[in-house]
C-alpha cells in the first residue's frame, strides 16, 4: 500500500508538472562559460522549471556568439548575463529589428573595474578614498621587490585592464610618487598577490573587477578616481597602450543586462517575463555565492541552491508569493 501510494503521488506530481510545462513550453537558456553567468543560468533554470513549469534547455553560451545567435537565429530565448557593451552594434541592430528585447539589468551595480585596496587599510586610514589619497602613502602598499617603494599591481598581461591600469599609473604620476607598477603575469599571479597580502594583513593596491569570487572572499574597497568619467578621453587615450598623454579618468561601468528573444517576449508567458524584469542582483551577493562555489568546487546547480538558501530576501522579491512557495518547496 505504501509503495502504491508513493507511485500514485509521484504520478500526480509528474502530471501537474507536465501540464505546467505544456503551458510554459520549452525555453532555451544560454549557460555562459564564466562563473557568474553559469550561476545565473542555473538560478533561472530552477525558477523557470519549479516556479513556472517551463522545460528549460541549456545551450553553451559566450557573449559574442550568444548575442549574435539571438539576433540572427532567434536562439537562445534568454541570455541572462549579457555584457552588451562588448557588442553594442549587434545589440542595437537586434533591438531595432525587433529580434531581441533588453528586459532589464542583470547586475544592479553593473560590471565594475578599478583599483582596490583592503578594507582594513581603509578602516585604519579613513582619509584614503581616492587614487591620489593612496598615492600619498607608498609606505602602506609596499612593493614586493623593494619595500621602500609602493606598488600598484597591474591586470593580467595582455588584458584590457592591464592597458588601462598602465595608462592611469602614468596619468596619476605613480612613479614620481614612489610607486612601482607590478606585472603579475597571469590571473593566478594577480589573485595570489591579493590573497597573500590580505591573509597577512599587508597593504595591497591593484586592478580588479566585480563580480568575482575573490571579492566575495576578501573585503576590498574600490578607490574613487577623484574625477568623473570622460568617455571621449577614455577612448582616445586611457585604453590605448601607446598614447603618450593619458589623463586621470574614472572607470566606466559595463552594462550587464538580460536579453530575451522577441519570440519569448511575445509568447504570452507574462509571469516569466515579469520575473526576468525583476530578476537583478547586486555584485556583492553574486561575489559571495561565487566565493562559496570556488571554495567548495561547486557548479552552477549547487551554487543556485546555495543562493536560494542564503539569500531568500533577494530572490523572493522577484516572485509572487505562490511562486516563491514553490521554489522553497523544491530546494
């Protein structure tokens, strides 16, 4: 009798899920090939399947090929974390031709780059707020090869961040102010330098970006530029390696949005569209989950469940009460 009851219950649940799935249909989601994008794809999959009864199919994702495919082929239906500033012309054409819809921001803060220092340095020296403030204290950020000088750690060799950091180092007069620009070589070298300094409670200053697992693990503070962003100057010189006269400038924020296909936007799945419009999270939340994923070697599926358990105040704000109950029951 127990077995019969269990089988009947499973059959009933399967039937309900099947009917809900039929109502929503199949939705294709880009499973991006970076950690935060993978995490968001699994969050969307979980909510769409358990909250709205969709049948979700993952397709491999990366910024340029995914957005291009959405514009040219109408697939996938959802690019959860689309860094649209990398392909502005393609995005503009897709929107103008009614092939894709920018449903709203995926990251409330946007993608952030800049120079960071440990929070324990700021706590001890609250007067340090800007790059110029930090450059007034080389003794707080000792260079690894010569502690008599300060250091700014550059981005990984060959990256866009390394070009801009080198140009800003010149613009702020870092060498004249007693600093070396340190090349970490690789991403691992940069991560290791920050981690070692933080674990030993030593001063550190260098290029980094958010959301990232490392900024979820270590409490770092982004230095202000002391000036507003000048987009024309940024393009003219700050991003050009051999430009001889860079000026101080603020790092621009990258627009990170959710794109959906026109087909999905017009599908009549109002609940799904409403969820995607509301589904936006801040960099610190994302970074904290990514840090847990890195420490535990978890994938996006386990990361999504961890997020649901640790941050109900975030995801419940995206959903109606009845859908939120379904998600709670599911995980």
